[in-house]
């Protein structure tokens, strides 16, 4: 199907000869003059196609290096739009649902960037088409890589917006004047076909690290098929029609695609979970084996660093813009594989972070943890202290000294994890001292092998095929961090589809959190209303604080045995989706986002109103003024 590209008010999407560059992409386009790419014979050789492909790879970073940007890819915000993550401003995030999403800047700019990315891919694919039969094998492989990248960008578009303008060639002005949207089911079919066709010319593992390969093509096929199956099974958008027959067909496609990666790719899990998310760790062969698709920053381009860590640090090291929440913390099991409310879990509200799934402490900093960071001028090591204006810092010889705790008191404390957050900070990716926090060059994951294993398991569970391969796939992910097998922890899961669905969803949450996947998982599982039913909660409030007498008690020491969240009755939707409720002791906890709400229209983002105004034939998603 040949369709159209839109022009955005914030980023002009490339059309026809790609002669107009976006203000949001100006630096990059000035360095790589894409208007030359569609000249009559530009893409007739390997070197030119490689150059065009590299321009498409750069778009994986989604606005990272645009002028006046915050040097962060937009996708890192997506999990902050769920109850597992929050942005700094109380009650004002997309995640709490009280913005006019039609005119929201991140939505509009995301839309524009994704269509710019698709346009770049189309320029390479279409430009090479007249010469394709005469190209060498390497040039053909580059074209296939670009087709995989185009499929990825379209997966994001259809997942975010539903029906979208879909196109496989550069467009004409006439097409833009008649712009319409393609049904999401058709887009999914075309994306899967694109991935199948592209995979033929790709090796299972790319010889050049960072390029997409056959394992990525099949991994993306497994991902979009899983999404499409869920949309058919549970509904898509506000007033979606369910189709169980199509759901079953897509779950089968997803399971089969994931199984091919498992059986044929040579991929595997890294030895150490933490090392996947550090610059040093990402250079190791076993980590590279797990890493399938990512935003490459290390040693690439003029602006090869980003601000993700800088914007998620505690104030002692950097800025604080995004935080984890209690609802996420309480999703992690205890070390014996039980949820914290289960009998025999050993969970203690006064000491809630001991004997927990190790991925909790690999992902989140909690009260009393030792934080390390590199400011560039020095490395700092200190204790995370929620309840005291002073905290302990350690020098290079590990000698302690008391210093001001700028996350508790001082000019910037209002923006830190105590007053703006809910007592937690992100550790995953962040707070390692192998890089300067404001110039981090670690790569940001888009897909890794652990996702493939969990996708396979989920698809098989939804098909009702609860065999040993499903248990093994989940257990392999858990075994890496020392968690017990899922049937060892709970033998009643055997043959129980509800309980197996529960555990694979739990694993996706704790294994893949902060990798821009839960934003889509929460929506395809239709958990929006359930998860957004309460405000955001965090640390226990301390009583008896008296600055005059230098008395700053620890709120966790004052926690009572009843301060264990409720997960609903056995077999309830809340229970089977591990959604904690704090209503019974909410007055004892730090809270924010009191106006958090959910409407089913939020399952899809709106088409930016600027686009609808320019081309009314686009229409609008349900609930956004149509």
C-alpha cells in the first residue's frame, strides 16, 4: 500500500525529494544532506546505501540530539507514563491523565520524529529499488536492515496511535492533500510481511555490532504479533471489538517467531544482569550476545552521549526528573519466590528491602543504600537518606563523614526524590561511576534476548499450551539472578493458565522495567483503570520529627505489621495482575498525584491536533473531540 507522510508543526516530515529539513532534526540533517539521497542514481552502490542506512539508525534515538532538546530519547519517558514511574511535577504528567493530550508537546514531537524516521527509511528503500538486482550482497543486506528499522518505527506508531497514515514509498504533494489513515490490522499485516521479507538477506547475528539482524527481525515479529494478539483478545483503543480467532492466530505467530530466535539465532542471556546496563558491561561478549537492538551512543557520532542518567540522579550527583514508585517496588518477590503479601514470604514492613528479588536493588535505590556516581570532577559515594538533612559520605579511602543531604534540605531539595518523588531513585542504567553522569555513553536497550524468552512464554500461555518449554523460558530469566523456578516457588501454577499468565506478566515487569515496554504492556493488558485507581504512594511518613532537637526518626522503623498492601481477593483481576492497593494505610505513606485518573481513551494517544487541523481527513481517535 502506498500512502503519505505528514508535516508536523514541530518537525517537517520529509516528502518527495526530502528537500525540507525539520527544525527539530536540523543538526543531523545539516551533516547528512538527505536531499541528495533521492537523486536519480544516488543509491546505486554499497557506500551510498550504507550512508543512508546509518541515517536511519540515528533515528532510533528519537529526538536525542535535536537543537534545544534535553539530550534524551523520548522513549525513555514512556514507562514514566505508567504507575510504575513518575515525572517530577505533581499531577501534571501524561501518566496521571490530566493533560489535554491533543496538544501535548511530547506526543506531537514523537509523532513527527517517527514519521521522519519512516521517511528516511523509505528514501533508502525506494532509492535503491531501481538498482537492486545489480547491488552486491552487502548492499542488499543494508536495504534489508532499513526495512527492519522501518518496521520498528511503524510498530511504535501503530502501538501509540492505532490507525495511522502508512506508506512504503516517499510521497507526493497530491497524496498529502488526501491523507487518510490505514486500519491498524492492515499495518500489522504489512509490518510482519516486511520483516519476513527483510529477514531473508540477514544473518542471525550481525557481524558488525549495533546493526539489526535476522534475530531482531524475528524478535520484532514476535513483539508486534504479541501486541496484535492482545489487542484482539482484550481490546484496542476505547471502544474496541474483540476477535478471539485472530488473537489465537497472532499468539501462534508470536510464539513461532520467538521460538526461531531461541532455536536458531545463537543468542543467550548475559551472565550478570547489572552489566547489561553499564558502559563497561556492554562491551563484554556475553552481554553482546543478549543485546539485540539498541540505541548506540558509545563512540558513535558527534553527540555520542546522553542525559538519561543526569536527569534521573539524586540531587547529590545531578538532576532529578523521574522516579520509581511503591507500586513497582512491591511487584518484586521475596527471594523465595513469593509475593510480599503471601504467607511464608518473610516480608517485614520495617525492613522491606531485604531478601527480595535481586532485580529490585539492581533497578531501584532505596532507603539506606550506598549510591555512587561520577560528577566529572570527582566520584561520590554516600548513603541514601530519606529522613535526615545530613547523610554519610565516604572518601576514596572509604572513611565516613557527615555532609548536607541536598535531597532532603536546601535550594534544590524540592525537586529531589524525597519531596518530589516518593523515596526511591532509579539505579538501572544510572549511578555507576564508570562514566560521568552528564556524559553517559552506555547504549540504551530496545530489545534483548530476555524479552524473547518472556514473549514466547506469554504467547504459549495464551494459547493454553502450558508445557515444559514455557516453564523453562521463564525459569532461565529468573535463574540468572538466583530466583527459584516458578513451579518450585508455587507448584499450583502447573497447568493453571491464570497463574501462569500472572507469573509471566510479573516477570516482564521486573525484568524489563525501564526499557520502554511496560507502557505498551499495561495498555495491551487493559490494566489502565485498575493500576491508576489510587494516587502514587511511597515511603512511610515519620512521626516525631523535631529539627530543634536534631530528631529525625526513620519512618521504616515506625512501620507497623499491617502495612502490607492488598492485592485483592484470590483470583481477582488485581490479584492476578499483582496490582497493590494502599488504601488501608494510605495516611501513613508519602503520596502525590492525588488527582491521578484513567479514561479508556488513553489506551491510544490522539493524532496531534495540528495534523488534524491541516488535514481533517485524518480523523481523530475516539474521545479526543471527535
